[in-house]
């Protein structure tokens, strides 16, 4: 199949930072700009890039196999994760645009949604917090930062398990010139990720492999911000937990910085509904525990509080 060519780096330069996913500080954005510049100069030096976005036979087979893994991971879920996911879906639908508050200068990057969701989770009895992670660059992985939610589940008197929530999960895996089968895998990912770090690592491995396979079919290298090491750094780096906004005052923030979050919040109910309808006939593989009772108790306490 003949594919039209474009000058090296043209399409990379158009909005590439917007496809990287997650929030960044000003220092991280500077590092990211340098990384993109270096990638354009050294990583895409073949002179012309393919604009073909259809699957090759071998690439289709690889991506089909990776898609099967995603389906399996979505079905292999612990009972408490399934219950918490249902709670998160219900709570997100309760958040209104008027509930969102600016939490930092510059683009909000879902911070306002995270804090609103944490507030509702804590009202429901969950030990939830907004986590701000940060890591130093090493090798081909630049420094960066990310924000997400965690919930601690007390397993017994002496131990607890950390469950991760990311309200804009798919955005971390968007790539340029994706082949059709990669887009299908991307759309099969959870709209909101709720699960353990172990299961999250499985998703990250599959998506890094899928991105590499998709880009390879278009004779394109894997950019550093889609490498497995960079993806893992977002959720596996040192972090600080925060429960509320405190006394911060961001009244001078440009409202345009808030539009991305408002748009994402508006799209979540329909995205979650579409996801639910697509999985209606897929029976999850769950492990039994006593979280069903806890879930019902917390759900009732939430609606009494509201």
C-alpha cells in the first residue's frame, strides 16, 4: 500500500505536548520541550515519515494479541476493586461543573475533578487522597510529575492495600498516526482506572508494546514519553497525599485554564455509559471477600451525607 509522506517532524510539532497526558509543572514542561526537540532532531531523522494509518498483517496479529491481554486484565479484577469502581462511577456523575475549583495556576489537568472526587470518597468513608508524584530524570526518561488519586484498603489489622484511581486514564496512551487496531485497544481501556499498582503495571506494559507496534508500522520510533519507564514513573514515583485545597486562593486564574477539565467532566457520563454497555455481556473474574458489605454501608452513608 502506498502511503503519503510528509516532511520530517511536521506532524510531531503540531500539538504533540497535548497528547502526552497528565499534568506537568513549569519545570517539567521545559524538560518536555527539550525532549521533544531532541526527539525530532535525533529520533526522526529518516527524512520522511509515513502517514499510513492502516494495519500491516504482522502488526495486526501483534496488536490483536495485546488487545486480548487488555480484555483479560479487565475481567480479572478483585471484588473490592469492582465495588470501588462502581462507587467512583456513581460519584463522578454527582460532580457538577459548579463544584469544580481552581487548584493551581496554569492548565488544571483534572486537578479540580480529582479533589472533588476525593471529597465525595472521603464522605463515603474511604481513605482517599490526591497524590502528587514527582521524579528526577535519568537516561532517556526526563523528570516530570503527575497527579492521581489513591485509596487505602485495610485488609486486616496489620496491613493495607493501595488502590489507584486515574480519572483520565486513556489520555496517557494517545499517540500520533495510530493504526486502526491501536485505536481499538485504546478505546477498550477503562475510561477511569481503578485498581492495584500490580494490575496497572500490566496495562502499562501492554500499552507500551502496542504503541511501539503501531508506530513501527508507520516507520516511526517510540517517543520517550510513551516508553514503559516514563509511564511507570507517573504512578510508581515518590508522592505526597493531599486531602483538600486548604486556604489556597486562585481567583486570578484565567478561566480558559479550566475548560479542559470542564469538558472532560461533561464527557465522562456518556463515556462511562458507553463503556458499561460494551461490557454488559462480559462476566468479570472476581475474588470473594467482605467488601460487598463495606461497599453497601459506605454507599448508604454517602447519600445520607448528601
